[in-house]
C-alpha cells in the first residue's frame, strides 16, 4: 500500500489520472487489452478529467465496468452514475472495446447475473475507487459484507451515505435519495490487479484515517484496501489532515474470514 499526498485536489487528480493511464498503457503493451473499473461521484472529477486527456491509450482495446448504481433511478436523473460516466468519460474518449454500465431500473436479478458473467470473463487490471464519508467502498456501507463472493449485490444505503449524496448536490432532499443500490462487492474490487483510490476533501479525513490507521474491519469498509497487494491512495492535504502514521501492511495477507 502506498499513500501519495498532494497539496490540492486538482494535483491529486492529475497524479491519480496519470498513474491510471500509465497502468493502462503498460497493460495494453503487455497483453493487448485492458479491463478497468471506474468510480463516480465528486471525488472522481479531477481524476477522470486527467484520465480522459492522457495520450497514447488505445481505448478500442479497453473494457470498462463501474462500481454501483441506484435502484429505480432513471438514467436521465442528474445523480445517475450511468449518466455521469456517459457524459464525463464515454462521450469524451474514443469508443471502447466494451462498457458495462449497471442498470438499476429493470430485472435486478437478471442484471446481477449478467454483470457477474461479464466481469468474471474480464479480470480487472486496474480499479479506480473512492471512499465515502462513512468509509464505504463502492456502496458497501458499514458493516460491509467481506464474505460474499458474488461480484455484484443489492445493498441498502445507510443514512450517512444518503446524506452525503444529498450534501454533494445530487439530490434536493434526503427523501429523494434512493434507499437501495446495486454495488460491486468488496471481494470483487479486491480481485483487481491494481487499485487506485482517490480521496480529496476535508470531509473525508475521518474516513481516510479509519481506513488507513485502524485495524481491518467491516465497520470501516475501505480498511480492506490495506490488504491489497498493489493499492495506491491519492490524498490531498485536507483529506490526509488526521493521519498520524501510515504503516506498510503485509502484502501477502489474506482477506479476513
């Protein structure tokens, strides 16, 4: 696990996006294709802004998945993560080899099966993720399920998570925020060869400290990233403001049972 602290969130995004691009380029050179996971939300604005302007990436050989989507939220809604990625990524870069956007509006069980099949057939080379104010990873709110092997699952969103979504301006009131979502599971995220975790802003400082300096626990879902063999945290000075010491973890550690 590595931690890189930038002065500003803009610098954070530039570093994280450039690092992601380097991994994608190296993967394409090595195996001829790359499978990636992209995160959404305000924490990813600067990282995606950098990624889409990176040069020498053959996007026609890249397959994309994303982390989560609300259930029963139309794709036209400003908070839709499908809309987010369509506007901020897919419409900006050249056409991808494939993109698998989560549809939370149809038959949910069929969607879970379809997504599980696709991501099983496309082992992930690099995952771009963030951390929620409550420490969630994707929409795996505490206490997160560290045990399920299902690639995707239906989750209930806790009130702190829903308040964050409202506070970021995606919804006008708490009552408008959906109660459920489809989320990539913790274990599926951990299967990624590389993980890049971008976390700007002071409001995430407690979650960052819990994730990096507490013991691994499903009470702090993103703390599981301590056990990943190749995870890099990109922070700004505000999100890192409560850190006292970040120790290198055992890269050979197993996921807790």
